[in-house]
C-alpha cells in the first residue's frame, strides 16, 4: 500500500529577450538547446509556452514535482539563476514562480 504524502507542483514562467535573433528559425535554434539542457541538468519539464511568433521574445515554462515546497521553490530559483548566468545570449526580463 502506498503512503500518501503531499505533492507539490512548481511552475516557473520566464519571459526572455533574444536580441540576436533575426528569424523564427534562429529563435527556435536558440531555444531548443536551452530547453533540452534544462531537462538534462535539472530533471524538469521545459517548453516554449508563449510569444511563439515574435522573433526576439520568448516565454518558456519549467515545471517540477516534489514533496517539499522549499525544495521546489529553491530548484526553480536555481534554474532562473542558471539561465541568467549560463546563457548570455538570453536576457531574462521577467519571472514568475507558482507552487500548488
């Protein structure tokens, strides 16, 4: 029998500016490796969720699940800092974290 525990779902939305993009193809070429890397590095789900038709803007969402809200919050904050530090071609304009 499985023991019931509280599951916490954390979602983070990042609004990005990609100054060097000159086409949607260029934008996708920059976002695809970023989303794959977030999945590999942090074991999270990541996808482009908005602004798909705007060359130099993007909205991505990152989602994770755990049983500790503090861990979920910390992981999402770490991901934001990682993107800001490791992806100089991407400017993080806005972030929003939500836990449920």
